[in-house]
C-alpha cells in the first residue's frame, strides 16, 4: 500500500502548489484592481445643441458601440455571471436609481471613457479605454453630452465580481481586466478629426471602434476563443474583397460568398450604422495597411 501513500502525498503537494498559485493570482490581480491612478480630469468641450448630442449618439451606437455593453438605454447590463469567470457588469450610466451618472462631472466622465479611471481614481474593469483613448476632444465631448441627455433609468445592478478564471486569463493574456494599465495616460488626443474618406480618418475610426482588440494590433487577425478566429483585415486577408463586399459585410452581415457573419463575434449590427463616408474611410485605411500573414503583428 506504499504506492497509495505516495500518490496521496503527490496529490497533496499538487493541491498545495495550486492553492499557493491561486493565492498569488488573487493577490496580484487584487492589487491591480485597487491601485489608484493620478490622472488629471481635463475639461473637454461639451456641446449643448442637438447636432452635438446627435453626434454623441452616433459615436455611442455606431463607432464606439457603447450600447453593446451598457444597453440601448445606457441603464446597464449584467454581461456574464458564473462562479468560475465571475460577474461582469456594465454600469447604469444614467442619473436614475442605481446609476453612476450623479458621481461624475463632465471632466471625470471624459476621463473614465478615455482612461478607464473612476471618479475616485480607482481603475474601471473591462472598459475598452484602450480604444477610447484615441477619441478626439470634440468626439468625447459629444459622447458626454449624449450620456447627459439620456433620461434617468431606475435599474439597480449587482456589483461586479471577478472570478478565478478571469483573474488567471488577465495575467496570462491581453484580457483587459484593468485597462488603465495599458492606456497611455500621457497621450495628447487631437482636438478634432476631419471627417474625410482618408486613411487617417479611417484609422481613427478603426482605433476608436476597437478593431485592433479583436483583429490584433496589426489587423492581421487573432483568436476570439476556441474555433473563433478574427479575420485578417490587411490586404493579404481581404485582397479579393471589393468595397461593395466590405459595405455588405457591415450593413448586412454577409461575406462575399454569402455566409453569415456572427453578430456576437463581429458587431456588424452597430458598425453598419456608420455613415457611407465613415465606412469608405475605414475601407481606404484597410487597403493602405501593409499586407501580413494571419496573426503576424
């Protein structure tokens, strides 16, 4: 029966090592989530006219796709809730019961959007500020104006809880559990961006829209999960596509061969609401990037 004792000792040692590793994971991620960021909340021009608010709505729905997480009414959504991964919650951004809108002034709300830093200086979790950091002053101001214009939504949501799997993934991958760690807080954003069908404006829209988050920093493709590749958007990947194909993909969710595009993996339902000029600008930009093999940064 010696082998049974040895097996018991071995399993016990493995369990002890796993427990120590898990304690380490919790310690590191908890420290990252509780860190305070000394980032100045700089004022931005917040329009009060209907055109500025309409621009903010367009950014929230078509470009930044904020509605995917926070809901069409910005009243917040529980995105996922299980013991292993945790409970991911997109806040109620309105001034209604359970909303966080009353905790922010215009400057701190703009900081939260671009820097993933809360009103109290602690970092937001799973907030795509690695993309929103590129918003111009004019566009982030318009987005703030739109959020301020929304009617109060009374919706009290449970608190966010980060489970062991989310913590492990955050340490081993680029999962943005604490996006404030990767945002360039010293970056000086442009005052505005000319709305022209140029590669420069297309890049701006692709950056703000979070294209690199799924398709990789070089847009050559990546993995959304097991069996879910994000396409290579460089000329090497879309070389046979035409601009008409690209427009159809965004507006109808169809590939050139007619296959459907999964709207959960690729938010074409929102991206397709971009204007003709914006879609053309993104297309012109994609055609201008260097061709790369799949997954080659």
